[in-house]
């Protein structure tokens, strides 16, 4: 699995404080994936979103930090981004290409924003993307619940179009 990375996007303190849909399941599943990846020698890459100074995602603030239950190791790579896609002006593509990465296990926050944008960018760049079920999440908005957004994007938009959405246990059994 030297051509595969686990990409964890925007699982930051400020976003987790909003209590996304199935937050406990999300974190448990991410912990399982992190352990699996470390065991299989799959590189783990974290992505953090940076917002303007004075906001909850201001660089260096407590809200900006990666959520404590999935803290990266010193050897894990971290990219910071200012746009929805983890690929836009971050150097992520160049880094993945330098490592001959072709497959991305994509996880994180928020389903309809940064995960969707990152997925579609990865698709356009010809990466094979796998999204294990219940490893992405989001919060309610004025139009849809976090559950509705989560299910709609996983099964109606992403699966077999831009990615393979598979049960986490299926991935862990490989």
C-alpha cells in the first residue's frame, strides 16, 4: 500500500465544538483508520483550514489545532489550506506525486464543503479515492440536517461517481 495515503481533512477543535453528525462514531472510525494505517505503513496526512485573524480557525489558535483525540505524530505530514480543496495552493499534489501516491483514503470535515471540494479535485487529478462510510461528517444548516447532507453526498453524489464509498470494516479487512 505504498501508493496510498490516509488524508484527514479539517478535523479541528473549532469544527468539532459544533458537534457534527455522529461525532463519536466519526472519531472512533478515524481512530481505527489511523491505527490501521500505522500498522500497514500507510502515510497519514492531516489538513487544517486557516481562516482570517480573529476567527475561531485563526492560525495558531486553539480552534485551529487538530482535534486531540486524533493528534498527529511528529512524523505525520500536515498541510494548511485557505480554500475548500486541500489541493488548492497547498503543495499537496506535488507532495503526493513525489511519493508516487495514486490512492487516497479521504476522511474528515465538512461533507458538503472541504470534503466534497477535495474529492472532486482529487478525481480531476486522476487519484483513486476511497471514502470509508462514516468517516466524514458535517453539521446542520438552515436547509438540511447533518445526517441528510452526510447520506446524500456519500450515496447520491460521491459513490461510484467520484469515489468508492465502502464500509469501514471492508477496508480494515484488506
